[in-house]
C-alpha cells in the first residue's frame, strides 16, 4: 500500500467537506448562493458569469477560475486540483478564493462531476477583508471546456 502524503490527505478531506449541505450563516456572515457558467479560454483559465444571491438581492459577477498547478490523478480517474476563483461585481467590488477541487469521472468520456471547497481569502470594495467559504458543485466537460455550477456558503468581513 502506498503511503499517503499530507497533501493527499488534505485534498481528500477537503473533497469530503465539499459534500456538506448548505452552510448556515454565522453572526457577521451573510448566506450566499447562486449559479455559474464558465468556459475555458486556455488550458489553465476559465471565464464566465455567476448569478449571486447575497444580502437579499441577486447580482451578477464576472468570474475567472485559474488552475494553480497540474491536477493529481487517482487510480479511478478522479482528479484533485487546486484552483482559485475571482468574483468581480458591477460596482468593482470583488473577492478571491483558494480552492480544493475534486473532479469525479462520469459515464461520458471527458465529463466530470465537480465538487469544490472554496475558502474566501480577501476582497476589494464592499468585500474588502472578506472571508468565509463556498461549496461549489456542478459538471465540467474537459473536451468542450464548459463548466456549469451552483454554489452556497457564507461571506463575512473584517
């Protein structure tokens, strides 16, 4: 049996955490949820939009997702990857995440079930000092580069 590295164990744990249900907002945090659609613009970058429901209103954000290194492939074809999302809103405010993504193969070649745990690191504008987390679930077609996803979580500030 192969020895698991600390990185592998952390990736597995983050993947399991991504299957948790909707996060309840803690004091000082707002629940956030929405849907998104991104498309690959090159091998490591996806761009698109998201409809974000926060503070009782729905707003649109431009979203860029960046692959932060080569994914790790397991024996069953599951991919583990580190990524980052940047959400930029119409007023120029933004927040950035650092993510642990698990892509599980589906029946169609090149199509994967996507489960990501995204930790909000910081932001600008009304999201300056933002923190919190998002659970992202969806599908990614590595042949076409299309990703459809939904998310829920919490966003707070300083």
